[in-house]
């Protein structure tokens, strides 16, 4: 059974940092592009970042460039999102996903507030 | 970054047919954008219905189909069921960042 399990969310003050993790199982993680998607409360889906199978290609939405870093550890079947200089507008549920295959986690909530 | 547009809301009668569309500010949507369609119900994670324009997953009901129509990506629901009431999002893959549409709230009434 395919599973994607996010962790690392929580409450952080503006300007702070968080590192999200996504543990993958049930598929050959190292063969797939992986994506982070977020959803602010009551809002639509927003594509955040993507990374290729070996980690050599990464792309970001403009609003997080220079602040967020996507990475992966294929030996650990894990995807990460390092989030720095967090802003109130980064408050959202963050999902990791392999969208083409239809693999989605349940999401982890990040709240940026003082 | 591109802007992807969807109808904010649509209503379909039970058993009826409705088409949701997905346009791009950069021009015509093509198969090269690998259009995706997702369904999301309240309190749930999104679910991938369609990928690469018209490919379905094993869990995608046969009444859903994807296509390109008039320069846009399209999701057609034929024979709407009450359980199809949900928010639907398209996603287009550009060279670099990908972009979601704003979503279509589909009401079955």
C-alpha cells in the first residue's frame, strides 16, 4: 500500500523556520518527481515546489523562492521542505504528493503567527 | 508566472452532463502542459482524477473524462451523481513552476 506521511508542521512566529518531512512507502520513491502543494485555510490549492528523482532539478513558486528549499533522501525514502523567513501568508496545510501517480499525503498544518 | 483560470462555480442536475474548463494566460493549453484534474471534498486531501490530459486512474469513475477543447483543458462529467459534488482543480505543468487553477465548486442539484 502506498503511503505518504507528512510531519513537522506546527505553530511558528513570523520570521521563523520549520522543516517538513514526508515519509514515503509502497512505491519506488527514488524513481519519481515529488511535489509539495499547500492550501491556505478556506482557499484553493497552490503548487509550491517540485524535485526530480535524483534531486538535481528543483523548481519553486515565485512566492517562496529564496526562502524554501525542497530536498530528498532516496536512501530514507523521504522528501523535505525547509521553510525559512516564514510569513503569515505561508499559513496552510502542506501536502506532499506524486500527482501523476495519484499519491497524496494527508497534509500537515503550518501556522505562522505571533 | 502564468495564471490558470477555471469557472468559479457550476451547477449540474443529477444525471446531467457538465464540462469544466482550464485556461492558461500564456495561450492555448496543449498536451505539453500535461493537464491534471483533481477532486477535493471538504476536510479531505485532493485526489488525482485525470493526468496527462485524458488518462484515468483505477479509482476514477468512468463518468469523468478529460480532453482539450477550444484551447483549454476540459473535464467532462457525464451522468452526475450526488457524490460528485466537490471542488475541482486543474494543474498545468509549465517549464519550471507548475500552476493550479483557482478551482471550480461543482454543485449537484
